[in-house]
C-alpha cells in the first residue's frame, strides 16, 4: 500500500479510564486504580441492577463487564463497594475534562466522541507543548490527574482510526497508558491484533461473515481482494479493507451531518409488563415525549417505528420492530394512535420489557393541516400540546402530567428525574 497520498497528522484518542467508577472513587478519596468498585443502576429499572461501570481492580479480580454484568453476577465479597450512578456529576466532569483538552487544541479540533472519550487533532499545535506527540500525551494525562484525580488512557496515531486502534489495543495494556500506531507500524501492530472483534468497527456478526469467507484475522483481511470485499459487503467492505491498512481520511474539523435525522425515545421497564393497558400507558407516555421533542424542533414526522422487546425469559422471540408511514404530524394524539395501531397488530400477549418509538422522514412544520370532516375547535390540539410544553419548560415535567400516568404501570413521573435513564444525582456533591 502506498501511503504517500494519504493524509498524515497527529491525533490523540483519549479515554477516561473506567470513568464512572473513577469519578466515584475520587469523590470518596480513594485511588481509582486500586479500589474495588462497581457503579450499579437501580434494581427496579434493570431487571436486577445493571453494572454501568467497574473499576480496573474489579475487572481484574472478578472479570466483570460494564453494561453486560448484573448485580446477580457479583460474588459475595466484602471488598466490593457498590454505588448508585450520578449522571449529572459525570456530565460535569466530562465538561471539565474537555475544557482541559481545549488548552491544547482549537475548539474545532476537539471532538467529544462519547461521555468518556474525546478525539484531539493536535497536528497544528503539538510542537508548542512537547518534543514528541507522546510527550504531549503525558502532559495531558498529568494535568487531568492533578486537577481532577482521574486517569486517562491515550492512543496516538497519524489519523483518528490509528489513534482509536492504539487506544483500544495497546494503550490500555501499557504501563504508561499510552499507545502509538503510525503508517509505518500498521503491519507490526494492526495486522497482529489477534481477534477481529478487538478492532473498532468490527462486531460479532461481521466477524462471522468474514470467517465464512476464510478471513480470520487482520493480516488476512489486509491481504484480501478489496473488490471481493466490496462485492460481499458493499461500502462496508471498502471500509474494512481501509481499516486493515490503517487508512482514515476523516477531517476532524468537518462535522458530518446525517442524511436523515430521527427523533425518538426508549425505555427499559421496571418489570415485565403483561397487561395491555399498562403497556399502552407507557407507549402513550413515550409518544408524548417524542411528540414534544418534534415540536421543540418545529418538525413533523412522516414515519414512525415502534420497537417492542420481550422479557429475556420469553422463548418465542426477542420482540418486534415495525414501521408505519404517516401523515406528517407532531401531535401527541396522532403519534400515540399510530404507535398503538402497530402494537395491537403485532403483540400477541408476550411479556414486554423494552419499548422504543422513533420517528423519521422529518420535515419542518409550516402550518397545521385541517380536516374538512371534523369541526374546527376554538383551541386546536396543536395549541393545547404547545401550552403543555410551555408549562413543563417553565415549571418542570411533573408540574403537569396526564392522569393516565398516575395509573398502575405509568413510568413518566418516576423517569422525569433520571438522566440518560439513570439516577442524575447531584453534580455538586
């Protein structure tokens, strides 16, 4: 592969090590790398308590995995400290960390990838702070550690992909928590990654498809026929081939806009719901939340998707997801009507644990469509919905709730205090 024409820069992919657990450890005056701690969500909302984060020592001693393990997987060990999540605190720390990063790059060269990862393009600025990119990475680590008490892991690369691969496969195993991949070391490092699933962008299903084609590792992927990969996978095949060669032409400062936006919401129910009226109560609540978001954006949807996930104990299947084209709307009543129509058509009495509603084919609202066969009210449904939105924006969601949310099965009031589906806590504790 001729890399001469490929863009070359200096990129850092920075991960806040075991972020939630580390923040909780620091708040208690404990060392994040030595404490045995798990951040566990509310039991009633996650079928036994979902482990959101584990400290490095908890992973080492008990093999616990965040967002996979549950409280029932925890051994009975007095060393384990279990704490509830405080999402507002984690958001605050994330903002503080990115403020530190802005001391090393211009704002357009910083991309917060997730709540615990950020990408920095230090191509134009790294020489101001050190003799090598790795030296700059160490300075950033020390500053975050000194100011916030948190450890960071950093991948260094000549493009964002290389930095991400260096982070995931080398930095996390290094004593100084820094790993580097360049075009010159792709063969020695990327091709030697033992499992395809260890590579960012290659999941279990893609791995299974590649293995059926006789491709079992990164070396074999790099030396496959790129035209054959494109024939089998489409554009994804081209991306897989580029990944194997460490090629990424992303310009970080050019933000990618999605071709089509979507507005939606989802819930994990606090228990198995089997009564139709209870399930439809939650569907109504989610419909109203989605409709409110559409109105806030002055948009309407032309397509609605309802996804229902069954209890893991269900032996029939995991659930269903169905879409319906609709007359453009952002009305509470209309969106609930369409969602309920899908639900009643495809639900056969299985216990429900997850509900999600997503809207697509969005368009800007330029007026209200009237129906000649219905009397025109003095106050339209749209005006009523907007009035409710204004009251909630001023006084909070629970200032005005529909009576149905007070019935058995309603979750809107309880969830109003959550952040990202979990306890918000106090950001200033």
